[in-house]
C-alpha cells in the first residue's frame, strides 16, 4: 500500500463499527417471544423461556443459550440484579426495615446495593454511596478510618 493510500485511510472517517451491535431490551424481548411461539413455551419470572431439558446440542438448546447470554449481557449492562439477587436484596431490606445500615436514611429496592461483610454474617443492603464508603474503609483499615474521623 502506498503512502498516499495509508494517509487517505488514516484521514477517512470511521464508518464501520467493530463487534456486534448492541442488542436492546426490546429486541431481546421480540426474540424471546419468537422462541416461545416456535417451541410452545412461556417465559418465566426472569423473562427467559424455561431451559430445554433433555434437548442438549439441538437447535432449540443453541437458541436458548443465545437468548440466555443476551439476557445476561443486557442485565449486566443495565446493572439490574438477577431475580435471585433481587430476592436477597428484598429480604435484607425487609429485615432492615427499609433503612440503610450506614446512614439510616430510607432505602428503596431500586437504590439498594447488597453487601456481604463476612460469609458467616447475613447480607446487608446499603445505598451505593454508603457501600463505597464501607468498601473504602475496609481497604484502608481501621487506623486510616480513625485518622479520617479526626478531620470530621
């Protein structure tokens, strides 16, 4: 390739994108609906059709796996918890009487973040900013926390 062609390629606007285009929740729902019609099933509480048990390595299994992976990517991108995680958050929120354990302000399900201090302790829910504070305090240690307290 000549130097003029390289320079032209460098100066040309990028018209192509890399990778797969982002799937929207609406497009995923349309694919789930199409799958459900084709295989005569209904989506579950999590929005996915049931796993095709006993159908491994079939077209139905491959299609279900593609839906599952797309569903997981969208959930991770949106930051929404999985149904199991949402149930744990709701349970902890109920036990805490809908209050953050750090700031004691009211806490709603959509703002709650799950914290697992130790495996032997029950999980707690906090505001995102309160969880950041707790994680920073854990990382710095009690001495740093005491020094910071003197500045308040």
